[in-house]
C-alpha cells in the first residue's frame, strides 16, 4: 500500500531523503546535495501554502515524491499548480507510485480551486512522456533558462 504524505515544517529529515531520491533519479547530485538547506529553511518553505511536497511511503520508506508550486494568475482569477520535481526510486517504478502521487496532487488542486496541473518532460524521457500522455493533454513547448541580471 502506498501512503502519500504532504511534508510540512517539521519534516526536514524526510525532505532531505526526498532530495537524495531526486539526486539519484535525475543523476544530479550537485543540484540536490551540494548545498543542502538547513532545518530552518525547510521549515520556512514547507510551511508556505503554495509549496506542495508529497512523499510516497511504502513500509516506512520514502520511495517517491513530488514537489509542486501553486501559481496565482492575473489574467483571470484562477490558479494553477506546476509539478517541478517528480521521481520514484528505481525498485518501485511501474507500480503506480507516480500515478498515485499525481492523483493526490490533482485532488489537492481541486480543493484549492486550481484550473490545471501542469508538468514538463524532457525529450528522450519516454517513461515520463508516456505517463503524462496517459494522464493529460500534451503541448509541445520550448523552455528557456534566463539568468538574473545584476543592477
């Protein structure tokens, strides 16, 4: 059985475990482990209502998770949720963990009166593309990273 838990201000240790899982799944130890936040930072960010960190737990072990951000829109009085990170540890993939996480987030989105939940997938990440295609409508878009400017 998969238990989905929303992480809160007292869950720094679980957020660290989730970041280690993301580092393995995305093969990105630098982003997820080079400069880990302290407990105070986790407590502050996880207390914010627009930050949703979900952990999938099986037999007391975090086996997957997602981090999403709620965005209030200005073109209409509505909001949307963006899934920024979503991963499942290798031994637990293809068992419904990611689908269960997304379903939990979609129910949360409905409770927040969001009009959409969206996620980005990279070209070549066929399992992610297949999952998201099964759950929603696909849009082909381009993504650009713009660095902040000083001054």
